C-alpha cells in the first residue's frame, strides 16, 4: 500500500484527490502488478507522517504558508521534502511553496518549504481576469518507449507563477535546448537554503508564444555568481520541472478531465517503491 497525501489546508485539494483516484484506477486496470494506492487529506503533522508521497495544491501561496505555520507543518514539510526526500508535487501555489526563492512576494515575504533549487515569479501573467487555458506540449508524457508523441495537454493557468531563474549549474531538459535570459531580482525566502537539493534540475515543459512575451519578470538582474539563468526554447517560460524527488507545475492539471499527469506521477512513485 502506497499512501499519497494531499495538503488540505487551502486551495484545490479535493480536485487533486478526485484526479488521483481516477489515475489510480487507470493504473490498476492497465498494470495489475502496480501497487495499491491510498489517498488522504493532510492537515496535521501526524497525517503527513503516514504519507509516502504528497501533493501541494494550488490556491493562494501566502495563505498556504500562513496556515501551514499555524498548523505546525512547516518543519515537518521541510523534513518530508528535503531530508526524507519523499516524492512531492506542487501545482501553481504549490510550486511557489516548493521553490527556494520567490520574487514579487507580498510585503513581509512568506515562508517557503524549498526543495526546488529555483526562483519563481509569482502571478507572472497578471491578475485572475488574465487566466487562460492553452494546449501545452509535454514531452515527458511521451516517454513510454513506443515513440508516439503525446497529444497536447489542456493547461489551465490561473494567476500562475513561472520559473525565471535556476540556482544551480546542474540543468537538463527534455530537448537539451537552453538559452540565457535576464531574470528578475531574486529574493531569498527559504529558511534553510543550505539544504537545497543538489541533483539536476530537469526542465520538463515550457510555454512558448505570446504569453511568454511578458518581460515584466525579466527586468533587472541581481543573481549570485553561482546562479545559471536559463530559459529553454528561446523566450519560452519554464512551467514544469523536476529535481530529484520534487516535481512542480505552474498550471492546474486537476482542473481538467485529463489525468495523464496524475497517472505519470503515480507511476514515478510506483517505480521508486520497487
């Protein structure tokens, strides 16, 4: 039995639970030898301790951070992600929460768990009214050995962040096409960045086109000497990435009927449990 938790403090946790159950049913029907999955809501350190993997859903990242602190979950979450290195997936606000640094934070900043050695730009595309849905090419969904390219994924972006700086020189991507860009001011907010993961940051997807032309997040530079500023595929914004046990997406897969990303992530967990 593999227990997968969804942090249920705020945001779209119920939608993730529904998608995870559908994904588990698909895996069970196609892979009889796959492990059995159990899904639980996580609101306390005791519930987190039961989990083999965790989803941190979208919502409002500042509120998420505040409620996690009030619930005594910040330290257990950091240990879960960065010490025990259990599989963790953050969507939208969850991606912010799992990043080592964030720009465009509210006054006073916010507590972050860390785990992804990147800096994100909050609300990169603007306010709620500027939310959008677009077909996104996700090459990692095609890595099943049959050579068939996966159909585009209907990605829902709602006040979404993007990764605009990678804070390590260990970088890779699906197509290995990386180009430099000038990032926004990096604001360190993760408490224990010395524990940042040292594995390669894998760029799994970028958003090309008109949405990526927003240059607000690319003005000015105050990056450290050890930071590598990258943007794959020219002006594309990084919207999905992985570093060791941590996976992050800028968009909301749980708000669609397409459960392919949830299936892929559960399959990664199953492989790690073998």
